[in-house]
C-alpha cells in the first residue's frame, strides 16, 4: 500500500447509482463514505429557508458564514443515506426529494458555495481513506486521488431507477416528471462554467445500464484491491 491512504472518487450524473455503489465500496474497504451531494442539498435547503437571492454576490458569502454543517453516519452502513445536521437540526429526511436535488444543482453552480464546500470536502480527505461521491470529486476536489471512477447510464434508465427508489420508500413519483427533471439537471451539471460534470481524464468509466449493482461494485473493487495489494498508485 502507498504511504498515504488512498482516496477513491466516484462521480457521475444523478440517478446513476453512485450513492449505493459508494456505500458498498466504503463498507468493503473500511473507508469513510463522503456524500458531497448531501452537502450541496443541505446548503440549498439553508438558502431556500432563508429566502436568499442567489444572484446577490455580496450577501451570499456573508450568509454562508452562518451555516454549520455536520455529516452524520448512515443508520445502515451499507444501504442507508448519510444524514446531515444543519445548524443543529437533523434535516436528513428533507434532503432526499427530487425537488431538493434540483435546488442542489442550482446552488452547485455558485462560486461561493463551491469554494466553501470544496474546502470542507478536502478537509475530510486530508488523511486519505475515503470514498468520495459526487460530480467533481475526481476532477476538482481530489484531482490527485489514486482511484477515480465515473458511472453513467441513459437518462431513461436513471429516471426509472429513481421512480422505483421513491416507490420503495412509500413516496409517489411520476416517471415522465422525474425524467424531465433528470434531463434538466444533466444539462445544468454538464454545461455550467464552474466544475462541470465530466469524467476525469484518468477515470475508469463504467456504464451501469443493464448491469447489476454487484457487477459494478465488483469492477471497482477489482481495480482498487488489485492496486492496493501490489502497492501501486
């Protein structure tokens, strides 16, 4: 193994299975799971609740300085979502909606928000030993990560998975509406000027359409464990 503990980045668009895959990888490797998407959702919720004008470049940094954000371990280390405490309040349940996903996509394009959260995410990775999941963890947050992966699938497949996930949790969801939101979020994430969604040049790209969760996890572990045991970077 290299002197520094490795960092594994898993990026990709909404609904591609990053969270589930990342949790499984973290459970197998014993690394910390860093859900950067949850952090952006929490910031979005905070700004919405405080009715902040996102175009007010002077007010935004001042308001963000009042934000206290704490990630909470998932109840189920393999299949549970990471929790978030926002200024002392557990807002975990409020973050896991399609609407909050769209809000997160909007605030993630704001330079003050990205600067603040990128700095916090890098603090988590100072000692290595993390699985970082998001949109730009391999390209911007941890460009020197030893292991980079980019998951992808068609918008139709991802929308269908999201609808199924919501139904399993007892929530109503319309496929056409979720598909529309998925396409819009993809466009926002890929076309934004600041840290656009794209694979890192040295990332291993995996199409998750038509393959099982176990197969995706297996492909990633084959790469990670092979290098770990050989002491490669």
